[in-house]
């Protein structure tokens, strides 16, 4: 699988990062099989958070039995107070059986208000900076999703030289002019500042709305291989390093396959996604 440099972290991340949310409700045996499967495909970047059910324990349970010194793990805190963030940071290290976070991120910073909370006196950013100075954190990043996340993350880069940003974008979101403007501004800033871009929701079809979810994802996912191929191809032709795999293990094979055979962007094929009538409600809701 192709690798790309994750900005100033210097890590050569595979273009798919394994989203450990997908193993949060798995047994340890199920999680072990999923982890071994993605490692066998060459995936070298994992993403995990305390809010992903038992994902930290499942990943840590595997890593403690099968150490992977070259595996790059991005962890997160959604706590906004310094003391709580510090506690979470240390607990994650213990759960994963690691001495240092490769990447530790402010999690779910989706709006200007979220950003203010993180940077407030006594906020979570203070805890992360202290941990970095103690050698417990190698790189600091920020994550968020939704319509305001690119602008919020651009504002965050004005406050601190984050090593990475993790934000949402896909062909459908980029069709909205104001979002496309904010996304373009963010990735240009990341390029200029050598910030690694980790993409969320690359294979999202749209919100569930009134439909009953059929997958363990926050959004209705693309499931047909041809659609996944087009979505992944569009995303990997953006100035990004890696795409986070979806939160349902059943979707993982199609995403990995699409990334492995990704070559050249087919603009007509990607644009054809927008012709699907199923997206009408998505754009109306947006």
C-alpha cells in the first residue's frame, strides 16, 4: 500500500489508517483478527480514542502480546479540563502498553467554541504540552468533523503549530461552495506549514436521517465497491496523507482494496456519485 509523509511528524503513513472505533464492541479474538488482517495488508497507522467503547483495551490487548514497534498510533482526548485530559492521556498509554504517544490529539474540536475550551487557562492543551515536555508525547494534533471543522482547524493553526489535523471531507461535502472554500484554505495552510492531513468520512454517502442504520457508522456509508473506489480515488487525489477507515469492520475490505489499486483520478467517475438521487436529501439538509 502507498505511503505518504505525515507532515512534520516525518512518519511515512499508509494511505489508509485503521480506525479502531471498528473494534470497540468486538471481542478480543475478533479484534485480534481485524488487527492482524490490516497489518498483513501493510497498514502502519492506527487511530484510537477513549470514547470508542473498548477499542483502547482491544488494541492494547493485542499490542501487549504482539509488540509492533514500527506501528504509528494516534490517540486522543475529548476532555477539556487539564486534570481530566492528563488522566486520560496516562490511562491510554497504560492501556496500549506504550511509553510515549506517537501522536496525541485534541479530539472532536469541531467549532470555535470547542477550540476556546481547549486553549482556556487550565484547559486540555496545557496537559498535552506538559506531557510533551515530559517526553510522553512526540507529536500534537487536532481532530474534528462536520461543516465547521476546516475553518476551526485553520484557526487552531494560528494558535499552535500542530503536527497534524484530522478533518472531514469527501466529494459530496466539497460540492458545497462554502465548505470547499474552507477546505481549500485549510489544506493550503497545512501544505505551507508541513502539517499532516488525516481525512475522515472519505467514503460517507450522507447522514442517516430518518433511516435505520445498517452499519456501525455515524453516517450512511458507500458499500458498493465501484462507489468506494471512486470515493477513495477522489480523496487520495486531495493533498492528504491518510484516510481513516470506516467504523464498521464489514466495510474495511472494500476500502483497503480501493486504496491498494488506486492509481489515477477519474474525474468523470467521481462526479457520477453526485448523480445518485439518494444524495438529494443530503444536499437539502446541508
